[in-house]
């Protein structure tokens, strides 16, 4: 298989794996910390803002864990498939997760500690997934 096609498929697989990991951890955190509160419709911005402002520290910390785990596992999946393009796939998968997270910051209110932590930790977790050469 052409290395470019393999790299593209690796990145797509990594992003899909990231999305699945993030969704699973966020659903777990939601069930654990939000006491059955239903997420309002995204079109109702004032209700979404009130919902986000009412999130506990545990729920917000779960978001950070989900994003970091998604970046790490997605990068691992991409690296396993790419074979030889570890840095490129790590950069692309981690960059995609970071970009999606930053876009989320503009859509919903987040505390400053969460935004700063995410901007630092998401690329770090993606980088930690890269294999170390002796």
C-alpha cells in the first residue's frame, strides 16, 4: 500500500478511535457526576450555557481526562497503522483533537483552568504515544 494512503487511513482511524474514547469517557462522567440531568438541545444556547456553568469539578475533570485519553489512544492507533510516519500521524491526530477542543471552548463556557490544562495536556498526551527510539 502506498505510504501516503496508509498515513491518511492511519490518521482517519486515529481520529475515529479518539472520538469513540472521548464519547465513552464523557458519557461515563455525565452519568457519574450530572445526576441524570439531561443535556439541553444545542440550539438553545442559554440553556446549554446554564447547563455548562452548573457542571461540578468532577464532571469538568472527566472532560479533561476524556480529551487526553482520546489524544493518546487515537495517536497510538494511528501510529500502529502508519508504520514509519509516527511523528506525522501523532501531530495530525493530536492537532485534530486540540482543534476540536478549542472550537468547543468557543461554543460553550469553560473555566480557565480547564482550557489551559487542555491546551497543555492534549499535545503532551499525543506526544507520549510516540514510540521512543533507542
